[in-house]
C-alpha cells in the first residue's frame, strides 16, 4: 500500500471525530518540530497554537472521561490510572502553589509536561475505538517532528552530514535530537524498512524509503554522541532482522543484501569514517563524563527531602532543586530520571503514583509480545527504545512526543487482531 493510498484509506475509514482529532494532532506536531522545541524557553505564538490544536485533538469528552472514577470499558484507562491523573493534577498543584509558594511561571513549566505525560490517559478512550487508524495518525505525528528536529539540529549547528564523526556537533543548545520523536523515527525507519525489504521485491521502494527516513535522525544522534540512543537503534535493527528472517525465511534476504551492498559500495568511505569516528567519540565521552552526573542528581533529590512534608509530598509542581552536578550555578526544575523526578515533585505519594502509571505502560508493552509479527515488532521496538531510555537516563518523559510514544504503547495492546500498522503492508 503506497503512502497516497494509505492516506486515502485512513481518511475513508476515519470518523469525522477521528479526522478532526488526528489532523489536529498532526498539525500540532508539524508546528512542534518545525517552529518550536521540546523545551521552549518562552510560550510564544507557536506554543499557544500547539496547545490549542492539542485541546481539539483530545476534546472535552476525553478529558471528562479521564477524571471520571467510574469503571471504564475494556480498552479504557484503568480506574487506578485515572485516579493517578486526578491525584497528580491537584495534589502537587496545591503543595507547590499554596504550601511551598512556588512561582506561577515555574508551576506552568511543570504542569504542561505533566499533561504531556498524561496523553495516553486522555487519548486512549477515543483512540481505542479505532486503534489501527489512530496508530497511523500517531505514527505520522512522531515521524514528522523526528525528521524536522534532526534537520534543524544540523541547520542550527551550521554543520553538514559529512561533519558527523569528525567532532561532537552540539548545535546551539536546543538539543533537538534529544526529543523522543528522533529516536522513534530512527528506530522505526530502520526497523520497518528492514521488514519491508525482507518481505519481497515489490516493497523495495517503500523499504528503502523507510531506511532513508531513519537516516537523518540517526545521524543527528551520532552527531551529539548520545551513547544509549545510538546503541538502541542498532539493537532494534538487529532484533528486527533476526525476527523477520525467522518469520519469513530467506526469501527477502537477497533484496535486503542487495540494497545494503549498493549503499555500502557507493558510500563505503563515508559510512566507515562516520561509524568509526562516532565510536571513538562515544568512547572518549564515556571516559570523560562517565554517568554524566546521574548519580549526583539522585543523591541531591534524596538529600533535598529533609522534612516529613518533602518526603511525603515533595516540592510540588514548580519546585526547584540546586543544580546537582555543580557544573553551573542556578536551580533545576527537573532531573534526568523519571522516578527521581516523581519523588522530587510528589514525594513518596508521587513516586508510588508515577510508578503505577509507568507499570501500566510497561504492562501494555509486555502484552504486545504475544503473537508478535515482524511489522508489529518494528513498531514495538520504536516505542520501547524511547520509553526505556526516558524512564531511566534522559528527561524526555517531560516532552510532548513522549506522551504520544506511550499512547502508541497502550494502543498496541488493544484488540491485537485490528492494530497491525499497515504503513506499507504486503499485498
């Protein structure tokens, strides 16, 4: 199925409500990747428009559903997950604004990421009614900013692709490649492209297109030398390759090998230099920074909870902590680890609540492993990589695209017979 035919099929099978919500979501993510950033310094016109489009995509009915304690349908968010949403919406707000006197500006910069993280709760009731179509909208909503952020990184840095591997290309401080959509796009592009190429000759163009789709995002990860992300993409590609060969046999191996051979033959020097130099830069970075201060952050969060109130309730939304690394002065409103962040903002109550929420997402991923096929596996790897990374090592859990990644994870576990992601399904 070509991209054009896929778009027509999606439009035909979408309800009016699905079309409005899905297109609003895609429009929001185009603005997000093209005119905003993962962590904008100020709320400008682009951010206001993104917020408006997200409100349309979610809709008032879904929000009311999220705060309703009544028992939901089979594919609805569980009662305890909706209770988490209500609890974390109001309790840290009261603690932060009323009891701890946190500033309104800091509060807003915390409550917005909270709503991003809650997108699975806000969207699952609506999306689970037509999961296959919603998966298409969500995948498109992540692929677009994944490519745009990667492009903007090189543009901001004033660097070319050929510069990758010669030095660490940090850009202008926007850290565009750190957005979860970039890792998602790199992983999905390579993995899904591999599945299509191994499926047969008729998918040579679409398979190669997806490999190309993942290339620029992966190069941006190589450019900033993020070790975990680089390794995750390679691991996902290897796992997809083995799973597809096991499922389909070797019928597509000739085509896959031919495409890789042609790419290697024409771009051998560039590929070899980039990969070797990137490995050397990653090794040097590991020797230089080690854990990048993650251990210091955890220690600082624990030491900050020096009263019964902070232990139980945390700093609340808008709470700050002295820069744990000591490399620069000032205060942070976040730390890299999801669970440390939960304790920092919500104390023991928040940690328990956020752990239960993460458990719901992880449980959905584990359910997806049942009767898995290669195309589904490609999408599973693409969402598992950013979820695993941003729950442990990176603060991407606060970013808009992470909420969409988690929504895909939940949808993948609903009605397994209906949600094969037919982006270019074999005929």
